[in-house]
């Protein structure tokens, strides 16, 4: 049965802004080059950014990896590596879709600020309020800052964005608990576009990993509590096997809860979710946490003849692997 083990403050709030499971692997002990003991940043640009980033990370003992191959039109990848001890690095990934060469200098400055925040962040003894185990200390494993897919119509655009923060807690010699906080965002370019719905599917993919719990849970209908602007939303959580997967569905973004009220034109929304996962290893094989995500969304577009159509960007499919430092070198 899934355990109630999550941030009390993360109630899966869906917030509106005023602006427009896993396949187990046996981790083989790698041979690494001598690495600097200081924080390190690296940026890759252009159509080959994914290939270059993958080559750079190959063989590096990092606590968080993701599959760049499934990302769409990525032209800037910034990687900030923070020493975690024992030759291991905590990475933070800054990912930009469709950037042009003349935009690289501005993006580089933003990445530098992002990296500085990563280097200052607390990485151990992190307290996460829980109704079951409030004294658990979490360790920071890394983050991903916005993977974005875009859909356009007549010069107007809808943006589907995903980011995540990842933590782990060593329960005993063979058992590790993982905590993932994600942010799913639907943004729009103008008042001619509205968010129709946002969907997030989280899975483990194999029986060696168990999804313990998740938030939000159940069916929610509410107004935005952060902006107090009177816009309404609904969110449903579905799963037939809570230890294997969970689906989050957010919809009905509008001014009033009545079904005839129009969409929230020109408004952006984001939804926070939280998921915990547990892995249990053997004396000879280490199993680590892998969070598999499929992110999708739909947008309304106004047409010149005063009708409304719906369009969807390409789904974001990404697998995030979390390696606590001792599993990086486990043979």
C-alpha cells in the first residue's frame, strides 16, 4: 500500500499567474578521470547541444541524469556541477528550446545566475514536513529547469513546461527513499490563447521500484489561493496501481466554476506535484530511483472567424535517474 509520506505544504496547489518508475540496472563501477574539487559549469549550444552534453556527462559520477534524446529542438543546455564528496557531483540542468545564436549570451547570463543559486542551495539535512516521519533528513540530488515544448497558430503560441527537484534519504544499507517535486506549467503568448488542460503521468516502470505516495491525491476544485484573482480550476488524480504509476490532470481554467464560463484567455497556470519512491537493493546489485514522466497539454486558440480551436504541443517524455553517491560506484 502506498504510504502517506510527503511535504505537508505541498498539497499539489494549482496556481495561476497573472502573466500571459523505472527499469532496474546494475550499476557497474566506472573508471573516471581526475575531476576538479570546485563547482564546475559547462554550456552547450546549437543543434548538437544534446550530443555534446551527453558526451560531456559520459563517465562522470553525477547524482542525477536524464535522457536528452527524447527532448525536442533543444539548442542550449547548461550544466552546473556541485561537488558532493567522494568524487561525486550534484548536477543542475538548464535547458532551453529553440534558442537562436544571438540569444545565447543572454541565456548564458541567466544560466550563470541559475548555477549560482544551485551552488548556494542546501544539499543535506533538509527537513521535509511529514505526518509519518517528520525527522527524516533529505539530501539534494539535483534539478532540471524547464524543458519546454511549444505549439503555435497564426503567430500565437502555447508553452508546455516541466521542471523538477530531486532528493533522497538512505533508510538503511539497502533501502533508499526518493522524493521528487515537479512543476508543470502552461503558458501563453497573448489573450488569443488559453490553457485547456495539463496532464502529468509519473511511473516507475519496474517492480524493483515502488511509488510510495503522491500529492495531490483525489479530486479538487478550487480558486487560486496564491493570487486571489477569482479564477477557478479542477484537478483529478487517477491510478489503478498506486505503487506503479499516477496520473495528474488539471483542467477547467476559467473565471467562474459555471460550465458556460469562457476559458481564462491570456492567463498562465502551473501545478506542483510531489512523488516518493523506494528502492531496495541486494548485496550484489544496486537499484536506484528512476522517475519516468510523460507531460502533455492542450491549448485553445482564437481564429479569425471568431471560432475556437484546440492544439497540442508534442508531449514531453523524460526519464530522470537519481543516484545517491554510494550507488554511483557500486559494482
